[in-house]
C-alpha cells in the first residue's frame, strides 16, 4: 500500500517473491487502514463486494453446483460466493487480523464495488467521516484514491486509474455508531496501474 502509513517502505530488494495482492485488496486495505482504522475506533467490520465473474471464484464455488453455464442468460444472473479478501486484510495489516469477514456477489460486468459496514466504538457522525476521508485525499494518496460526491454509475469508472473511489452519495449511516461506506473501482485497469507504480517504487529502492 502507498501513502503516509503504507507498507511499501518495507520492500527489500533481497526479496525474491512479492505480492501486490489484488484489486479488491487494494481498495479494502487502503481505506480501512489509512483512514477509518487510523481516525476512528472500529468494533466490527463486514464486507460485501459486487465483483465480476473470474475463474478463481468459479473454482472456489464449484462444489455448490451453482448454475454457471446458462447459455444466453448468463448476463441475467447473480452468483453468491465466499472469498478470502476480507480475511486476507490481516496479512497486509496485522493489527486488523481477524476483524474482517465478508461475502461476494458475482455479476457479468467489468466494474466492482465494495460495501463496508462499520460498527464504531464512539459516536461519530457520517459528516465527521466524510470530512476525514476528503481531507486525507489531499495528502500522499491524492492520486491513488478518489472522493466522488456526485450521483455516479459504474460505467463512469471505466479505465479509471484510481485504486477506488468513495461514493459519498450512496454511503449512508444508520446512526452515529453504524455506517455503510461504498467504494467503486474498475476491476483490473486500476490494478494494472497500481502494479506499474509499485514496479517504479521497486526500481527506485533498488
């Protein structure tokens, strides 16, 4: 992860194998650690992601015998599955280990969305959260994450280079202790850009 409190500085040129995680992980971990976890005390976290169909998810969910091959009707179905993205956050950010769980709904579109529900320990209004997230984007993550205040739809993020964008309009608060935050990202294009950024960082460190 890049940013003031990212783990990219832990890169060592002596390493023979490194991981840039995944597009979902770069969305989930960046927002969770650099903003929410740093600025607010969170008791519980639940993730739901809407994600495009992939061969990996298919293999993981194959034993359930769900309807994967339905001919011309494939664009009209939603497939639920279990993924390890939420749990894997603990490997990237050790202090969050064991604090995440979640599920995925697979659809036939190139865009993805992460829906994070937080239970906060202290009373913090949704306005407070928006202010913190917006101010944070003026720092080291200015060109990595985005803050979308307009009413947007998924196709507006096609070929978007940001790791993800915080959807202000769709995100909501149940009360001052429970909030639901929505993030949108282009499934693979932004991730490829992120890989290139890290390769440049590796070259600089080497």
